[in-house]
């Protein structure tokens, strides 16, 4: 997803961020008036995610040492859509209502091969892609069905 006034890649946020939320997210990225650090446990010193001026999307900027996947998971879990009791209480204490959804896909450079960040609702996951930017097929999961084995030792017979 690219925003109309900024062609940088990003993800949409629904409902759009209110001004205090956008200030906080921008501050974590080091570009706004908000705080630079919220609490211990944030993934690093500086977030790569910057809100657009309308608050309808988060745009990814590349900062050295900032993993966009970890940061987006942190933002969703702690600020945008906290579900657990403690993060929800912290967010409400900061005046953040939560309840946001993030949606979109973003191609990331990987160490060995590119990765695709996929955001849907409150989930943020990574899909490995090949040279043609197609998802790498994973080996099939075991069916979960077991093998029936007789419970007799060698040399014994089940016949009487």
C-alpha cells in the first residue's frame, strides 16, 4: 500500500489514528512531538513506522537496526489494538482507545532472501518469498494421523 501524498510502502490503519495516537507513533519513530520511549520492552530505540498526516496509514522508513516486523507487532500489541489486560490498561492510561486494524503487505529485504510482511487485523506475519517474489512453499504438515502398531513383543503371537 502506498499513500497518495507519499509513495513509500506501508499498511493501512482503520479507524485512522487520532492526533494523540499519531503523535505517539511519530515520536517513537523520532520524527514527531511524542515520546521517544514508551516503556521497557519496545523493540529498539527508534521505530521504522511513521503515521501519515491523515492517520490512515503507517509508512515504513528504513532505520538501521529497526526491524519493521517486530515494531509493527509491538505497535499493534501495545498501542493500536491491545488485547491483554496490562497492555490495554497502559494504553488507556496514555489516552489511547485501541481498536485499530492494520492491513497491507510490504516487501522487506531479508538476509538470505526477501520477506513479505503481511498485516491483517491484529496479526502481523512474515512470508518467505523466492527470487520471483512468490511465496516459498513449505513442506506439508503431517496429517496428524498415527500409525497402528500391535502392542506385542517380538516372538509373541496374538493368536491363541
